[in-house]
């Protein structure tokens, strides 16, 4: 006799055969191969233990990718890896400083040597930085911290993976910007400069690597409420609210009020978009800045 547990969704179902010869379905987690957006793609995620990096890892895993998660803190990386493995993925983690050109290149080379290719590279590294202060109250160091940090790490990781992607004639580099790229107002100088520069970097890199079959897509999400528990953004936005003399909840709710949809995006939405952008279904998309601001900005 066979006991079949019917799956109500479209996911594939693994069966175990018990000694009594009954078959019992395991909880379905992973899509059937043919339905997977990223089946057998090799993805390296810098900042893989972070809020966006971890969310992307889960979705990339569900979509069939082989994952290499890179960051500085092992507990955060292991937690993200466990969540991705629960989706059925093969996941490796490595401690690498994403600002260190030599270390990043060495790790990327090791990945390429081990599995033969790198199809997707997501840089989801994030740095706490100063927002909310006027120019007269901002030190040069605080202003430059996000500018140098984001531009350095994205250059370092893109340079390391692009060598392999050019050689294989394909690949997707994903970067993450912020609405500051297009906003104006007090207290945004470092954030605006780094975000606009990162978008410019992504556009220019797309033009450079396009003839080699390598795509570059930048996503620009607004602040995500479900990232606050794990992201550097909670401390950063908290200081901005304090500088404005507004309670944090009120300050953060004000961000949603300024969007067309009256709400902010959530991590899974950004991760789903990243998976699509990384997939062959988006093969005509490059040099694009994806506006995931829920309408805080219109194009
Ligand atoms: N959260 C939001 O609402 C939001 C909105 C728009 C855009 N973004 C953008 O999304 C990106 C990620 O933000 P997030 O919210 O996911 O940040 P997060 O949760 O704080 O994660 C940041 C990650 O970056 C890693 N990291 C920092 N410095 C590193 C270094 N030198 N080498 C390697 N890894 C390093 C951290 O690793 P360790 O923990 O090991 O240090 C952490 O895993 C940023 O570019 C940010 O601007 C975020």
C-alpha cells in the first residue's frame, strides 16, 4: 500500500519509502527543475549573511542555484546558508573581506576552479553610515565613508568575477543602490553620492561587458521594514529620526506615506526581483536600474 500526500502547490515532492513499504512525501520546498529560474547556475553573494544577501540566497536556492555566500561574520553566514540549504541548495560559505581586492579575487578564483564557472554575482554588502546631518555638521570622513565603501567593494567584487564571466562569455553582475541616487534634501550627501555613483558604475560596466555577453543590473529598493531587525539601517535611520526630533516609528512610517503604493517594499520582493534579473528570462536586460521604491520615485 502507498500513502501519497498531495501537494497543493506546484513544487516538486520528494518521497521516502518506509520499511512498511508506505511512501510518505517530504515537505515540498524546491521547485521542479524545469520551473526553476536559476537551475544549476553558480551564484556568489558578497554580503551573503546580510538582510538582502540572505533573502536573495533563499530565493536563489529555491530557484535551483548553487550558492557561495561570502561575508565577515560566520554566524550570520551560517544562518543564511542553513536557510538556503532548507530550500535544497548546495551552499558553501567563506569569510572574506569584500574590501580586500586580493582576498576577493583569490576566493572567486577558487570558486571558479571548483565548479568551473560563475554565472551570478550579487554584491549586497552594506555599511552603516551617517545620514540626517547637514553639511556643516558632517565630517569629511563621515561623508566619504559610504562613498568609498560602496564604490570600493563593488569595484573589487565586479573585477574579480568579470574575468571569469568574460572568459565564459556569459554572466550577470547584480548591484544594490538606494533611492538616495535620485533624492534631494538635507542629510543625504554621502548616501546620495554613493548611490548615484554606484548606479553610474553599474551602467558603465554594463556597456563595457555587454560585448562579452555579461549583463549588469542594479536594483534600487526603498527602505524595507522587515530588514530593520537585521540590517545596519535600523541604527542609521534611528539616528536620522533622532536628529529630526521625531519618534522612530513615526519617522519610518513617513517613508511609506511618501510612496505611490502607500507602503514600503519587503525583502522577499527584492530577492524575487534579483532572481528574475539573474535568470535567462531577463537576458535582454542590462544597464538597467530597477526601481523597487514602491513609487517613492517615478522614472
Ligand atoms: N535594508 C534596506 O532597507 C536597504 C534599502 C535600500 C538599499 N539597501 C542596500 O542593500 C545593501 C545591503 O543592505 P542590508 O540591509 O542587507 O544590510 P545588512 O543586513 O546590514 O547586511 C550587510 C552585509 O554586508 C556585510 N559586510 C559589511 N562589510 C563587509 C565587508 N567589508 N566584507 C564583507 N562583507 C561585509 C555584512 O557582513 P557582516 O555581518 O559579516 O559584517 C552583512 O552581511 C546595501 O547596499 C544597502 O545600501 C538596503
